[in-house]
């Protein structure tokens, strides 16, 4: 192997982290993060009408069945290149007190520190993506609700 003529002596732009997924789960599916805490890096959403959530899930096994006891929302990213941000509420503020540090490259990547799980056998950090779309009728209804004094069924049945 050839040696490097001029080795780099500067610090890296960001440190390697526990997880850098190249893609988020497809809509309707979820994925456990392969970490029980520490710094993570997640890509921001790249699709209009998609939202991906990060939750802490507490589950238990009852025979062959897995029962979910609690789902704690921690963060979300949605639509195109919206950075990860903490979910509303006290739990996210306590578990991710420093929030997210995002860098825009070709894709937006965001870094956060997750606390260690209390019981990794029964707890997990989970990513789940949802897809949202509206029918033309619902789009018209929302538009009319915003720009008029209210929507009437006749306006939806026969839009002008």
C-alpha cells in the first residue's frame, strides 16, 4: 500500500456517528434503529406528502405476541428537506435536550444525542414513515375553507 504524501491534519467536518441510514422507511413501514443510545445521524425527508417520525417504543412479550405499552414521540421530518426537529411535548425536550444539528449537503443530515435505553430488551428507538395525500374534493374543500366564509357541499359537488 502506498503511503499518503501529505496526510490530513485538520479535524473532520463532523464525526462519524452510530447510524447514517441512506434511506428512510417506505410509507407504512417502520424500522428499529440499531442503537440503544448515543449520537445518531438521520437523513431528512425527501418526498412531498411524507412524514417520518422517531419514537421511543416500550414493548413486552406475552407468549408469541408483542404488546406495545407506550409510544413516545421524539422527532419528525416531513416533505422535502425539512430538517429533523423535536416533537412537541415534554418527553422530547427531556430526551433530546440539545435538539438537532443539521448540515445540508446533497441530502440534509441531522445529528442528535439519544439517551441510553433503560431496558434495550423491551425498548427501541423506531423510525416510521407515513404518506399523506388528499383527494381533489378535499383539496378544494381546504382551499374554500381558507378563502371564504365556509364550505358548502354544492361548492364541492360543482366547483367552478
